[in-house]
C-alpha cells in the first residue's frame, strides 16, 4: 500500500509499517532532529515541514494518492506527563483529520495517548472523519501484548472508507500474544533488575521478568536523592542492586533496533525522540492486521450476544447458531467488509462471483442473516446512544443544581 506518515518523528511507526510490507512514499515532521534521524534510518522520502500549513501540504499529500495515511499527532497537550491543556498541539489532531479528508485514502491509522480520546480536538476530528465517510475503530492497545517490553497503552484509531464503526476491533484483539513481552526478552541485564525513574509515585526498581513502564523522556535518569533515601516499599531488590539502563537500552525497549543511527543529535533530543515514538513492533502488528483485512483474509467476529438476541426474537438455539454461521459465510464472501447500510452489503454480496454460484435458497439465507445482524447492530447502537443521552442529561441536571445552590 502507498503510505504517507504524518508527524513521523524518528521513524518508529514508519519502520513497523515498512516491516509489515507497506510502501512509504512520503513522511513529514516539523522537528529537524527527528527528520534527520528518520532520513538516516528509514529513507530519504521524509520532508521537514510544518503540518500546521494545511493549505500547502494538503494538496501535496493528495497528489501522492496514498492508499493509507498513518501518524501520531503531538500528544503533549493530552499526556499524563503534560499539563492536559488543549492548545496548538491538540489542534494538530484536527489537522490530521483534515489531511485524511483531503487526500481520502482507503485507510488511515492515528496513534495518540489514551487521554486524547476524551478531548475536544478528537471529538472535532471524529466528526470530520465520519463526514468524510470513514468507519472508525478506536482501541486502547497495550504494547506489551504486541511484542514490546513495556506497558505502553495507546489510543489506536483505524479508519476505512465505507465501513461500519468498530469493524477492525476483533482482529486487533485477535493478534495479541499469549503473554506479555518482558524486558528480559529484549535486553541482557546481568543484575536481573533495573531502575527506571518512576512517574506518579510508582516503583523505581523492576525485574527483567516484567514489562517496563511506559517510556518517557526522563526514564533513564539516575535515582534522585529523594528516591535513594526513601525507595518504594515494593521494590523487589535494593536500589544499589539494580542496573541503570543506557540510552541504547531504552531505545530497544521502545522498539528501535540495535544500531539505530541518532547522528549528532543532543542526548536530550534523542531521549525525546525515543519517548515520542510508537514502538515499531506494535506498528507492524497493526499494519499486518490491516493488510489481512484488505486481502479478505479475516472477518469481524460476530458477537455472542447476537445469538441471544435471535433467541429472544423466537428462534431456537440451533436456528440462532445457523444464522450466525450464515452471517460469517456472507462476511467472508464480502472480504470482511462491514458496510454502512444493509442495502450496500447486499448489493456488494450479490456482485461476488462466489455468491452468484450458490443455490437460490442459500442466497436467501445469507441475505437474511446479514439483514438480521444489521438490525441487531442498529438496535445495539441505539441503546448505547440512549444510555449516553441519559448520562449527559443527568450530568447537566447536576450542573444546573450546583449553579442554583451556589
């Protein structure tokens, strides 16, 4: 797939998608040290450009005719390590949505911190992307279950033109590993334990048999006197028995391969580039899931509650299982697509050669299964919407009461 990476940083996300088999045709970032690092390690297709300049960059990206746009807009305005005040950086989330809406690739992937999901900027971006015709899958993924030795939870949004919302969630969950990746899987630490500067009052000393906490710019700083004099009570060994990880080791924990060339960047800038990155093993896993769905190799899991819903409507347990099986068969014929209306799904289904070769009775059963599943999903979405409206109404009433009592 022809791929454009926005806010590419030092190249972690691009590296993962390259490894998954994507063709990176262009990348953009506004920070020169990151651009230089990307150019040395990933490729010369990177541009140093301020992505606030939508009127200039938007037509450039559209002219590249990308099949997918990927990127992680700056997260400092949302991050738990930041002030959580939405400013210019948060506005770049809206810019990302604008670029996708202008270029209209079939797919996009946006990465950010979990807190971004509740932001005003993401709410605005969501409205733009929905209006442009994208179905959205919003998932919180823990990188330690995708080959990265750290508990790094990130908001991953995958969009595809014409899809129903949530279309890829089950596929992303299905590729989780059977166990978390731990530091000892990636690094050789003879001491068996390491120190990493804690954030928010947590432990500083960790075992190599567990994932590291999420990497931030100051992760490799040596223990401050305050921590040396008052270590965390749950540290597994005394502080002096723990290794202090080097910058190269921190980069490995963040998914950068051994020998990544940081050039003549300052040590502080390297720490920042490492902390900003999406770990490449997680990016590679996401990219592989998208390619599998694009090729029609996977289908969304039909929820177990669908069979229960069918039984409440008068079907026997066996009949409900049959409908669920027919729905899966129809979805495979559709190449895993979940379109935004029943009419579109039936039209696409009937256009496939495999469907046309089926007996009339089987064709009718597949159409009916898709119709029932669409009704089930519509009813489910309406219930969720009603629940959100009730919660919003209750919050508004509470706010009004607070004002009246003030």
